[in-house]
């Protein structure tokens, strides 16, 4: 046990939100002492976990964030677990019995995977997706020996695991309760395209059904669906989402919001103005409605970390809310979204105008590796402001273009402004400047107002 020590800023949690918060704070306040404490010896890149099995050859250490990104900037790193926060004395107590005092505190405690109450969920070789290198050794150590793998959940985690596993030797299946995989993220035609690409990779798709029972003696052998189908399984991966890790905050008496995250204001401060919260543990609010939304992504955590870090000792940045920008891969195609889908916009009561464009993602379209790319932009009819976009195309093109779309949404650009967006192009990297998908989709929408 060490003596009671003091730091100017203490960050609890070392993943995307915590690391970025600490680095941002250090850049704004270099004279301050910064300390980050995390319980895991290795901090994994959360979005990289599904790609460890095949793309990274099962080598978990290749998915680890280097500690030097923190220590090289003069941020103290402690491997320990915070057990309690004393807001009155402004200190925390760790599992080793150490006490650390703070002037400001940032909570980045993240989330835990949801484990559904399915009979047999505790059988050997049934795994959730934890950001824990030691735990994941069991999963990635078992995968090379498995010939039948069932992924429960067809959202981002499930699809990405299935996509990567399909590049190996196992037969891979996805079980999804909604009518389509990725249906919570995209409009149905984009979901259908993603499923088409997964099927080309040999992935079995079982939608509109749930896993009723997991069967096995010493280890898992089958997954029984609620429609009576029985899927062989030597490994089951639970990829149905996460829930905020808020126990530490709740025990400290901080307010927990209606969607389960720690309540924060537009500066990322909790009810205690000396304590901030970012990432999966914090409540996110919609850019459009300002209501709480259950979106938990590393990109959101990083954004919130940049806001909280800058605000740690002086209020400098404001969160306008979460747009919700993300991308994923299925086969050779990237799928990306920013803001609202058509379905979401209509459910929120928007009257919308939609523009669509489809063209090759390189120019000329005869170049090797060219894919067809489709873009859909969604505008609010009264103001003509962009409120959403969906794109699919080959490789990383969709992921790059959706970030431009997100910038347009954040800056409230209109259908008439977007076609004059100035862009750089190259035959091997981008679409044609004469036929850019997002600009052409905006032009298509203009004609419909």
C-alpha cells in the first residue's frame, strides 16, 4: 500500500474515451499532473477485437494500444482497479488499498457485454465479447480447432465477427431476432446488401428467430432456435450489445440517466462539477432531438474524451449531441451511416426528401478493384438541411465518404449547398469528381423539393 497521493486529473478507464480524455487534457494543460488508472494490463482497441481471429492471426497483442501513447506524453499509468470514490474528500480507493486524491476526475469505465438469460449460456466455449485480453485468450485459442461457430446477434459486433471468421476454416452462422442483420443501423435495402455479401463468404443467416437453448455436456454442441432448428456449434459468440458500467458512479451517488448511462451536461460534467464522464458509461444525447440515445461506439467515446479533456480545468468545448456515425464491413463491401435513416427520420416525425446516387467508386470504372457504390442522403423538407446519409461501396471508400457526410450534418448544410462541396480525387482512391456519389445524391434531392 502506498501513501495517499494526489494528482491534478485522474482518469478512470484506459480505452478510447479515457485515453483520449487524458491526452487531450495534457495538451491543453501541460503543467498539470495527469494520472490514468485502468484495471487491465493491456488496453485493447475495442473495434479491432472481431478481427483478431483471422485478420490478426489470433494474436491479441496486435490489437493492444501502446502504453507509450500515454507515458510518452508524461501521463502516469497505474494498473489497478478503483473500488470507490469519496466525493467529499475528492479521492478514490483502489483494490490494492491505495488512495489517490484528485482535483478533477474523469470517469471512462466503459461497458460490459450483455449476456442473455438463455439456458446453457454458461456452458464451456460460450463466449461474450469482453475487452479483456486474458478472457479473450480462451476464445481465440479455441477458434482454430472449431469447425462450427454460431454468432448470436446480427448487429455490428456479430456481423464483424462472422465476417472475419468466415475467412477461416469454420462454418459460421449468425442468429438475429430482427428481420435483417444490421437492421438497428441501416434501412432495409442496405441490410439486404450486407447479408448478400456475408452469404457470398459462406455465412449462414438465420433472422426473425432467437436462440432458445444452448446444448452441450462438457462444452457446447448445439444451439436450438425458437423455430425448432438445431445448429451445430463448437463455439458460440454472444454479440448482442453492451450495457454501461456505472456501478462505481452509482455508489458515489452520481445521477444515472433513463437509458442507464451516467447523466452528463453539454460539457460532459456529471452532477458533481468536479467529475466528468465519457464513453460507454456516459449517457449520449441525440444531435437531432437532444434526447438520450443508446449508442455506444469508440468514435463517440473519443469525441466525448476530447470535450471532457479540454474542459477539465476550464470550459472550452460544448457537445452538440451525438450524430451517430459508423461503418462496418461485410465481405468486400463497406457499409456506413451518419445521422438518421429514412425509417428513423419518419419515426421522429420528420417530413423528408431523399436523394440517391449509384456509380463506380473509382474512375474510370474499368480499373481493377472497382465496386459499385451507392449513396443515400436524407434531408428535412422544410429547412432542406441534411439529417442523414447511408453509403455502401468497396473497401474503405464508404467509411471515408461517410465522414464527409457527418461533417455536412454537423454544419447543417442544405441540399443546395452540398453540390458545391470542394473535394480532391484520384482514380485509384476515389470516385470521379464528375460523378461523386454524395454530391450527385444531393443534386437528386434538390430536384425533389
